[in-house]
């Protein structure tokens, strides 16, 4: 039966207690009021979208973490899960990630969240794990209550605390991926981006066909392992010999994005692809920064193919010079990669260049797609031979060749002399 206009539709409405003078209130009434407020907040949270609002950055705890007792630090921050629940951490928190041997099992290569750490035997083995934050509820204190005498009832706790907890999900990785440790971080991140799956790549060839709504490793984990309560924070790779080998946030970390109004044309109309492009860019910048800080390797001797199977659609690469020994070498980094000769651009175009490139797919290094390399005039002048001793760090910007192929109306081919740029 159809509803008439201006007729209230009660189904799905939020029910709160109606207060008036003389009403007898019960605990159930007040709990109903709390539930109504909580439901209203959740609906607002779902409208804002799931993801990390700010903070909640994960790093290995300096001076605390050891090889067999790894510890990570999570900074204060706020996230919203798919249920619309806000997850807030107000203080910097150290998490002990303890690998313990469960009784009755000969070998269990999984992390157990043990706080305080378990005194059990620690187990050998390599593993890749997903760290997530999720809601928790705890009781705190005792409230005075009538009718209980001197006994302590289970119901008379003073506060119900809505808080957060962290848990780890072990990821099934192939022996082939685990054996290629040098490129594991990059491959793992792009498994989460889902760039090799048909639902990611085939949409443009047949937009009117049937397409799966999800793609990528994170969607594959739902709902059996990764639930709507969880917000992914970081990927961790642990080995017995090296402890925590890397922590990669942006392979799984996403900024908040509101849901799309309709289900049709999600690949083109939703914000997901753009947000993933941002995450690809930030994942690359984080990884190369850690490579520069690693005292056990010389970044200037590293080629892109040594560490990456995929590059983001745009990246900023610091270069090595006599003044800046921590950097990459242009010719070596792009060796064996099809790339265009360096193009000079004005600094005013950098932001527009980066933002436009984020909308393109990543660069698979063995695909033959040409990489475009840009040098910013202001940076070249500030870091050149004639620059002062306080010169700026030289850098290059690279982008996917698909941008050049599509054409750039602001790019003057004749000015730069590249007649065969396409």
C-alpha cells in the first residue's frame, strides 16, 4: 500500500524517550535515549564517509621495539568506520605486537595482540599483517545503587566508556611475493589498490557490462576478516632476522570520503579513484623518504625497477648532488624505463600538474608506457652550480605518459623542440 504525502513514515526512524513532568523514568528509558543519540551520530558519520580524518600514524617505536618483541607507536587521531562510528585516540599509544605460540599448536606464525605482552615462546617466520583500529566498550568505576545492600552488582558500574582497540589481520601472501623482499612493499601496496584486477582495468573498455562493486586486497578481506567496524591503518612486514622490516601506511590508509549518491557509474562518478591516486602518491613519497634515511643503502645507486613494480601516476624524486648526497640519480633511477627527455616547467604549473596526474592509473614499469620527467625552473636555478651554499634540494617530477598522450593544451611542443613527443 502506497504512503500518502505528508504521512510520517515510522519505519527506520530514531526513537527517543518523550520526557514530561510526572513520567516515571526507568533505566531502559535512559538507555533508549543514549541509543537514539548514538544512532544519530552514526548516521552523520556514514554521511561524512569512512576513512582516517587525521592522525593515527603508525611508526616503529624507537628504543622500545626489538626484533622478537616488536612495538609500534600510533599517534593521536580520529577515524570513521563504515558503520559511522567515530574512533578517537587522544594520546600517543605504544602497541606491543607479540607473536606467541598458542597451546596445542606446534607452530603459529601469527601476531597476537597481547597487552601486557605474553611471556609465551616467540615463533619464527615471516608474515605480512594489516593493522586496524576498531571500536571498543569498557566499564569503569562503581556507582552507588539502592537495593543491592553491601553486594556489588554487575550493573552498577559508573561509566560505560566508548573507546578504541587495535587488532592485526594476517594476510595470505604467495611465496613468490615473500621471496622478492626488495619489491614486496610496492607489490603489496598495489595489491591493495587492486590495479591488476579486471574490475579495475576493464571498466573503460565496457562500461555497460557487469562489473564487481569492489576490487583490491582490502575488498577481498571483507566481510570475513575485515569488518565494517575496522579502519585500516598500516601494513607491517615482520621477519625473525630483521624484526619489523617496514610499516606502510598509505597502501591501506585512505582519507574520508562520502558515499556516492547512486550505484551506477561508480568508477567514474565516485571519489574512490582520486583518493587512491592520492594514496599512491603519498605511499611512494613515504617509501623513498625511508630509503634515503636507510644507512644500509645508497639511494643514488638504486634503479626504480630494483624496488618498484609500479610507480604512482605522479611522483617527486629528490636528486643526489655533492651538496645533497642523500638523493637518487636521474639516469640510473629511470634506466630501462621508457622516458621522455627532461622538460622544463614553471613552478606555477606544479600543483596543477600533480593534481591532474592523480586521476590517472599508476605506471606499470614493464608496460612500456612512457614516463614524462619535469624539472622546475625555480628549483633548477636555486640548486644549480651558481647557487649559494644554502641551495635547495634538487628534484624532478615524473608523470605517467598517458597525460602527454591525451595532450596538454598548455604544453608548447615547438618551444621545447620535442616534435616527436607523442
